[in-house]
């Protein structure tokens, strides 16, 4: 099981697999069991956004155990949250904001302990 971080610009937290674009994120979701997914909205000049990733997640049934939205785009965060909230399976935990520092620290410690 992996933790996945989608962002075209920010540094990836320790213990997470980095996806720099939508295709990398969707491929990881297809091939791996994902525990925590942290999503950005603006993914660079291609015009593809985190909303596009969320739409494909829903269409393909690619749901992790838990989702955080670390984007700085308030409109983008709202779009992703509302879509995920409407379509998420019961087991999935959805957060309307970024991952708390304590969660990131715990994952980094687990990663270093492996």
C-alpha cells in the first residue's frame, strides 16, 4: 500500500510517491493500492486539473482509503470536494483541506523506520 501525492510543483512529503501530472496519478491509482491521496488542483500549463483526476477516479472506481486536498485554489478545492463527496464509497475518508502536519510526520517516521 502506498501514499500518493499529486502536485506539479511542490516538494513531495517523505513517505509519499510523487505524481507530477494527472496521468502519473491515475496510473498509480490503477496499479497500486493507495492508502492516502493528496490532491492539487492546478497541474501546470497543460490545462488538466485535479478535477479531471477526480472525474477519472469516479469513472474508473479508483478510490483510495483517504483523500486530502492540498491545493491553494479555493474554487478548485470546492469542485473536487463536492464531486468526491457525491461519489465516494462509504469506506473512503474525505478531508476538505490539506494533510495535518501530524499525519505527514507519522508517515515520514514510518517510512524512515522501514
